[in-house]
C-alpha cells in the first residue's frame, strides 16, 4: 500500500497522527506531515487505513498499486 498526504487540504484535526503516529507528524499548528515515503507495509495497513478513513478533510490518499506494463492498466502502446 502507498499513501500520499495533500497538505493543501489538511485542516489540522490531527486524527491521522493519533491513529498512525509512525506515518504522520503534526507541526506547531497541528497540520500533518507524512513521515517517510508513503510506503505502508501490510502489518501497518489497518492503522493507516483508519487514519485515512477518519480524516475529516480527506487529505490522505491511497495511491494505486498498478504499475505500467504489468497488464493491469494502460502501458506503452503496442507497435
């Protein structure tokens, strides 16, 4: 699982840091920052999904795991 935090829509509720403190920190004004590169191992998925679902501003986004060329999505055009 991979996540992204859109800081431009974060309203500083802090629920993400409450549910998943290993992945979210709060600044002096309680706005969130993502810790790390957004990669979430399977064992941490539940706590990060809870943070995502409980975010009132919907500032946490789950990124698609589809990679170009794996047959599951658009890839390079065939010759």
